[in-house]
């Protein structure tokens, strides 16, 4: 049982060492991720339509 108690004490100590990002950093990185995902979605959509048209032209 002492092994488990010691483990949780060590976990508590390690959690104190974490440097959490500020609200501004979190909002900034979240914004960057959302913009990147939207840009990639548009890009992949355009590539998908283009390849579909090329295949349609070749086959039909």
C-alpha cells in the first residue's frame, strides 16, 4: 500500500513542475490550429474535385 501512496505523492510533485500556458497562448495556438485545418480542408477538397474531373475525363 505504501508503494501506491508514494506513487501519488510523486505524481503530485511532478504536477507542480508543469508550466501551464496562459489563456492568450492557448487562444493563439487554438486559432492557428483551426485556421490550418480549414486551409487543409479547402486544399484537399480542391484536389479531390480536380482528381475526380481528371478520372472522369479519362474514363468517360
